[in-house]
C-alpha cells in the first residue's frame, strides 16, 4: 500500500496502542511503523496511563474490553486530561450502542476486530488529520482571542489616557483636585469590586470616577478657589458643575463616557433625596454615583481644601457615619467600612 502517512506524520507522530492481547498490539505496530509512525505498546489501561504521563502522543488506539479498567474509562480520562489526543476505539464485538457511546465521548473512530491493515492505516491517517485541523482551529481561536484581548486593552489604555488628560485640566487650577481625582478612581474601583461588580465594570469605574468633577472647568476661579465660605448664590453656581460635567461627557455611544456622565450628573445626590441636581432618592440614584459619592466625601474630608484644613480620621468617620442612610447608601457604606484599611494605604501613597 502507498505510504499514506507521509504527509500527515508530523515528524513521525507517536501512537500508543493499548490491548490486553499483546500480539494485537505488535501486529498494529508492525503495520504502522513502516508508514512513518512511532508506536508504543501498553497491555492495560493502568499501563497506558503511566505511559501517557511520561510521553507525548498524538493518537491512542485502545481496545474497549480489557481486564481491570476498560477502554471506555481510558477514553473518558484522556478526553479530560489530554484533550489534544486523538483516540480510536477497537473491539471484537460489533455493537451499535457501544460504538455510538464511544463516539459521543469523543472518540475519533471505531474499528471492529479482526482488523484490516489498509482500514487501520486509513483510520489512523484520517484521525491524525482531523486532530491536526482541530488543534490548528483551537490555536487560531486562542490567537484570535489574544488579539481581541490586546486590542481591547489598547483601546482601554487610550480611553484612560484621554480621560486623564481631560481631568488633568483641573489640576492646572487646583493641585489638590489633581491628586483627589487619582484617589477617587482607586477607591471607587475597590468599592465596586467589594459589592460584586464584574472585573470589566470595576476597571471602567476606575477610569470614569476621576471625571466626576470635570464640570468644574465651567466654574469661575473666583468661586472654585475661594478660600472662605461661599455665599448662597456662589454655592448655587458651584452646584451647576454636576450638570456641566454630564453635558461635557454625555451624548456619547462609548460606554466609558456614558458611565462617566452618569457619575458626573449624580454623585451629589443623597440617599434620602436631599441632594442635587435632581433630588433623586435611594435606588433612583445610579449605583455608580452612590459609590463615587462615598469615595468623594471620604477623600475631600481627609485632605486639605482651599477653604479648610483636613480633618483627622476620627472626625471624618464621625461625619460620614452621620450620613449613613441619609447621604450614603447603607450597603455601600458597609463595604466602605470593611475596606478602610485599604483606603488608608491609598492615602499614604506618594503622588
């Protein structure tokens, strides 16, 4: 017979032949080795498992009915532990149900004894070719997933850079705000993760949260940087920064900017409905904004501002506890308290 394996042997594909009848193993090896294959022999499932652990095989040819563990048990094991291994099952009993079961478990082929040499070689060639195509397909899918992942990461890096360049505009007017925005992203991400947000959404709020006060670009320095107490009229002007920010970030079909706009609009809303600009209450307030509200107040109280010095942590926590259930969502505030040790570490970092 013509050497069919020549184009498919892939540098002498290694085959493991398993049968409790040694002469059958030797016969198959004698037929296959001239075709360019390297054949090893095992006389039981246990022997086969040991050889699979020591060597790398592309094809397994196994009898079904053997003393001890059956060939079906061997097939189940290899499909889980060696998913790239092609398997051909063999038996002396031509039973349709057994054949179907073996194929359902992942066998590439099913042969009936006594074997025909040409049939064996053709089955081996076909199984190895099918294995090659399957492995190539899986490898292509893995590479495609990696490329998509890398492109997604690249897009996210670009989004983050654009976002940070936007909020850095505030840093030129108020250095405290510049540091503030960096911490807000880290604290908001940790809170989101604690309450069950997906990794993708956590990363998104990490980038979006720092844009919460971007609307302050539209507030005059005489008000924004005023060292003393604001008048009622000035405070009303300051309050417009949430809507200005939502307007700057809104109208986009980019999910990150949609989230940032949502946060900018609602991070001064309060759980009891007494916040601004819309007086939203409880669950009406987007969860993202409820997260950033806690991060924002904690950071603002903990650091010097143009109009007052930082409060000690005891005072900060006392003020925030008073706002639990009125200003803050109690569930997210509970997460905030659990994460306090982590937030302290963020505060101590050099910027």
